[in-house]
C-alpha cells in the first residue's frame, strides 16, 4: 500500500510539472532564444522583428509576406496577405522590386529559405520568431475566411503561443 501511495505521489508531481503555467513573457523569451540559436545556421540573412514589420505596414509599405510552412500548417492560420512559397516561386518576377519577408513557425525553415533567395539576389528578410512572435506582438491571423487565434506548431516544444491562442499540431 505504501508503494502505491508513493507511486501516486510521483505521478502527481510529474503531471504537475508538465502542466506548469508559463507566462507569455516566458514564452516570448523562449522564442527569442530559440530563434537566436537557429539564426546561427544562416548568418548572412537579415532579420526583421514582428514590431518592425508592423511599423512598415503602418507606414503603408507593402512587403510581400511569404509563408514557407507546409499547406496543412497554412490551412490553420497565416498572416493576412501572405502567400505560400510555391506561389512566390511561380510569380517571382512579379516581386522583383518588392522586399520579401519570409516566415514559418519560429524562423528556422524561413531562414534557410531566405538564404536560398539571397543567392538569387532577392532582397529578403526573415521574420524573427516568425508566426509565434507575430502572435505575441498582437498581429492578426486568418484561416483564409476569418480571423483566428489558432497556430499550427510542430509539437509540444513549439507550443509557445500566447495564452489567448490555441496551438495545434
């Protein structure tokens, strides 16, 4: 009986640790830390923060937003006005005089994609922290028909959405 009680207490402790509430500020710090680590893989790529992008948009500047995530991720939500990497590639000459801002979930895949675009001499910025940072900065998201507070992430490690959002994987 004593062993059972100890086992139950250990399980409750483990469950309690897994369900620890993390603040939005802690999540933002984790996004920034993860992005800085990923950015080492593409050191020549220029970054832009979510707040800098929002400032550009308020000034009436219209960079092309390119979402490099998989279609099933984009189906959950994307930044309004964004196009997929496939759409960008299919019409790349239409965007020669436009700054491209690429994003994914946290900035790794988009950083690698930005690096490829740089090699093609395309002016490109990687959205630092990508859609996760965008959601923390209060940026709007759409599912294609309406505003949404859902974000597709890969799994628990990337479950860093603000408290008012739902992470889906």
